[in-house]
C-alpha cells in the first residue's frame, strides 16, 4: 500500500530522515515507545528495520557533523523535558553519549525554564530538536527546538528556541529563532532552504490556542484540525516572518509531522498523517508515512510553498482498470438527458446530484486523472462507490473551495451528500482545471492542477467503483485514465 506502517496496529508519529550511500534512513516514534527505523531507496517503498533506540522517546533529528552520524531526540519526563544525543557508525546501531541530557531547562532570560507540570502549556519548554544544517559550520552546530517564552498570555507564548555548541556536549542558549505570539505550542520545527529562501515549519492546532476565524486566509475549520504552518527568511537563522498564507497542510485527516529531504536539485517533503479507525468518520488514529512529494515555491510568489504531485509513484502504476462502456448513472430507470458521453468525454447540463460510473468495483490503490471544465455547479470524483454509498471529493471553482463528502442513498434511486470537511483552494483555480486523486486503502490525496489541495482518510470502505460526481453542474469532463498498482488486481 502507499501508506507505510511498520506493522499492523503500530503507528508512526514524529519522523526524521537522512540519506547515506544512496539509501534513505527514516526514523520515527513507533507506537507510544521506541524509535523505529525503516529504509527506503526512494522514500516511497519502505522496509522496516526494527527498533533503533528503545524507550519512551519522541521528536528528534538525525544529522552528520564533522564526519560522524548523530541523533538528537527528546523525552517528556516527570521533572521536565530534555534532549539526548546519540552517535552511530552505520545509522542502525545507536549509542547514547556521556553527559546526556545535552539540553534541558533552557535559559530563563528567554524561555520558560520551569520544571514540568501536568498542563498542555508546560510540556514544550525543551523538546523536538532539529539540527539546522545550513547554519552549522565546522565551528558551531545549531539546534532549534520547541519552546515557550514564559512571558505574556500563556496561549500566545509558544516559540521555536535556538541553541549552539562547539562540541555537541556543551550548549549555549540563544534568543528564540521565532516567537510569533500566536499559540501555546509549536511542535516539531524544521528549517529548509527551498529556492532562494529558508522556510521554518512547525505543527499547530486549534487546541494549541489558535482560534478559529482569527488567523489568516485558512483558519481552523474545526477543533480536530491539525496544521503545518511556516515562516520564511533570507538566512537560516532569521529573522523569520510569517508567510501571507502560513498554512502548508491542514485538516482533520492531514499530515501532522513533516521532514524535508533533498533529492538532487529537488526538495521532497516526507510526512505522516492520521487515518480512519473503524466506521465513524471522526475516528482518527495516528497512522504512517505517505509517499514523499516534491515541494517548491509557487510560481510568481516565492513566499508561498506548494506540494506537487509525486511523479515518482507513476511507475508503480501501469495496469489501467477498464472504463465501463456506455453511460451508467445512479438512476438508470429514469431518462437522463442532462448527461451525455462520447468516448472518454462526458458532458453535463444543469444536473441534479448525479453519479456517472467510470470503472467496475476495485479495491486497488488507484490514481484517477480527469480534466474538468465547469460553467456552473460542482464536480469531483467518488471512490469506493458501492450500494449507492461512497466517499468523494467535490471542487467548486466559483468559491475556490474543496469539500470531502460522503454519498448516502435517499429514497429509491436518489443520493444525498454529507459534508465531512471543507478546504480553501489557495492556488489559481479557474473553471477549467485538472483533478488528480490518489486513493490508497487508508488515504486520499487530492491534487488540483498538480498542486496538493487536501488529504483525507476513507479507510472504512474496502472496495467500490470509481465515478464522476456532479452537483447542479454544467460543463464537461475528459477522463484521462484510472491506473492501479502493478502488484494488485481488481
């Protein structure tokens, strides 16, 4: 599957990665304890290698400095958060270095250095370290970490802390790398150069104090949202400023931890996300890793980041499920003059809620590619459609909005739609656009004009048809194709 887990029932939360001799080493907090290791040649297919460091750890990074491999990782103990340092000769076997922890109780001149308290505001005084490669030199190594300024409104004092060292053993705390006064927790920071600027990312959420309707063009749509946000600078050590649209990823079933991987001249984002557990649409559980996706600056807007379609997964798909012949709609016993089909092109005029079947039932991982031109209404793709039920994405170009919806039967032959999640499409969206959907067992990734627009988890439906979904729509759809994994069958 395109959604990696080390084992059934064993999730991956915080993650960090490095490349050595052509192989990627991806570390992550597996379950509620231990740091696990997986290797990958391409950040798409992973092989689980077991436990790298046993214990109740989280939030870390792996790096090479002065010719040696090091890992920093954090722990939330009964007396406070702290950060450990380990070294390795082969990136598989790790040994803690004497003198741990290397960071704990940061300098009270700039940070909350109080001992750990059982409250959400106090768990982030020193955790989730990240090695800032572009700032580090042969003389100084720089780490940033999740921290708290200890000053002002407790719901607005989260920051990204900063420290440096000449030997990785003794560290000097510096003023915060970024303190935007927006929430009470900023987790798992990452710094990466993309194009000509440096971008700082972190995890935020409504329960960390960012209030719905208050911040920017994409405020939280509900209390269950998780958000990867970012700021930018002209130097890896700042000063950083919040982006005009500071949200890179957002949603109830959305990536909540990311890391960056440089592959040649490209930068790839490696991320995990929540997934469905059971039949309830809000039954979220921590999951696994998505295929790595290229990230770049938006054309004409260097301050905006965009995640693009991962073309590296195309070779994994080649067998095309046969498209159904003729026109099959959800209410075949009635005339349907509002929908017509000629070859791969479907035209429609002022439809009600209409489904047009594209394939037979399949349980494969799929890529669905269509070109849509809408003069009115909304249109999208439903996957796993069976018994007049299914999970779908709908695009409304007039409102620049994307919705994940659940299809339910109504009366004998009609359907109704239940909205599960709404997203603003912040990239250019005209009436003619390309829609690509990657559907795996656990996840749906939606790309509009090759840019990732949203993610969601529809794991509760094992098998079904692919269909075009129309709602009060006029326009046309050209089906480019539906592709399945090479190793799977219908």
